[in-house]
């Protein structure tokens, strides 16, 4: 396994299939004055994630919020553990909050995970939200397509826009709450953000802006070919 590391000023990766557990998505930490986690992995690596936060020089007691980009188990498995242990506030879109709170439709059975349901304190309803912390502001954007309530998070730090883009690669399957037509619109919105650094949901970090744009465009093109939709 590789170690957690700093991506950009105040932005870190603390978990992934290579860093914390093979079932985990990429898990990001932002020192926004208060510590903010973006996604939580599949639930089998909680202790390692805590150790990784310590290893980067941060006290987990400073954790304030955990933003769930969508309701699939590999992103939400440890929500309840972080909430119970450190009192973090769980933030997710309203359209995915029901699955997070009930456990229905999160896919835990496919991973052999005993999912602990978790209350969502902040249920986002608008297309865009600004989440203000003492050092940085994090913005959320609703991008349905992977799930109905999928969101991304982005922030501008030291002259660079960092986009936490969740599962840009998909899949965009109806059985998993997906909608390819909505995903086409959503991926174009991500391109329009003109991010300098992309922190993807499973495939790591992309930079500079030209590589971010090409990466997102490649999946947009695949969806357009699949659906017959063209801009």
C-alpha cells in the first residue's frame, strides 16, 4: 500500500484502494480551518483512515464535517463510525440521503459489508450550495447521472480550483440509480468549472487543467456515443 499524501495546499488523499482498503473509493481530507472529509470508504478501513489522518499531522478530533458525494457503499461505509466516534456532521444531497439513512440501494451486499445506517444532518436540496468554514469555502454542485443525488465538491485554494469529482467514470446504469442522459449534462457542467486539479472518485489525481478537461471529455464522449446524443 502507498501512503496518504498532500495533493495541494490544505488538500490531502487519505484513502483509496491502494492506500486504505481494496473496496474503498478515494477519500479526501481538506483542512478548511476545520477538517472536512469527502467520502468515507466502504467501512472496512475506519481505523486505518484515522491512522492516516494522524500520520499527516492532524488530530481526528478536529473533524467537523463529512460530505458524501453519493450513496454507494464504497463511499459511505464508514459514515456512521466517523459520526459516532468524532461527532462529524454528515452532508449529502437529499435525493441520496434516504438510501444513506435506510441502507436500501447502497449495494452493501455486493461488497459483503454490514452497513451501519447513518443520519444525514444536512440534506442539500438546491443545485448549488456554499459551505463556509473558517479557512476555506467548499462549494457543492448537484450532478445527477451516477445516482439521482450525486454531487461534486470544489474549492479555490492558492490560485487553483480543486474539484472533488466523484465517479466521473460511472457507471451510469439505471439499476444503480444512474441516468446516462442526465450524466451528459452533468459532465459538461464539470468541464465548465475549468478545474486545475481533479480528485476523482476512484482513479486518483489529474492535473493540470488540460488533463482534467481531457479526462472528463473522454467519458462525456463515451456517453454521447452510447446514447446518440451530441452537443
